């Protein structure tokens, strides 16, 4: 099963040595490519300067018409290697566990791009 997640904006990020955390706020497209979901929640990224960073996110989703409210999480981010660095951004790629309606799915490809600061 291939699952993808795209969070359009991560705002209100706070920086601690080797860590960032903040809020998630975005509109997500449905299968037809048109906005269908409102997403809001929190995220944290710890041990960013280590060989085993930890990324977790919990967010609530609801359809634009107010139906199908639910919560999803991203856990168990398992990065190997080093992040890709370009100018003032860092991109972390690997897999994580994502909770879906039918339960958790492991090994989901995740790409986290942090702009404005290279750690």
C-alpha cells in the first residue's frame, strides 16, 4: 500500500538546540486534486543533529463540509544516513508509521523539509 502525506504549511516553529516543534495548519487535496480537508495539529522534531532524529506529529482532520472528523499520527520516523542540505534548508527522508482509518501503516515514505535554517 502506498500512502503519501503532504502538509502544505508548518507554522509557529520554535527552536531548541537540536530540536524544533510547532503547529500544523493546512488544507489538503482529495483524490480529485481539489481541497477537501482541513488539517491542524502539532509536531516535534528532536535529535536533529544525530544519526537517529525523532519526528512525531498529531493532527486532526475534518472534511470541508464538517464531516469525517478524525485524528492521525506520524511516529517511528526511521532516518538512515544524513539529511540533504541545500542553501538554508535541510531535507530528511525515510519512513515512518502513519495511523489511518484501518490502523497503523508502517514503512510510509516521509520527506520533511525545514527551511530557513540548516542544522
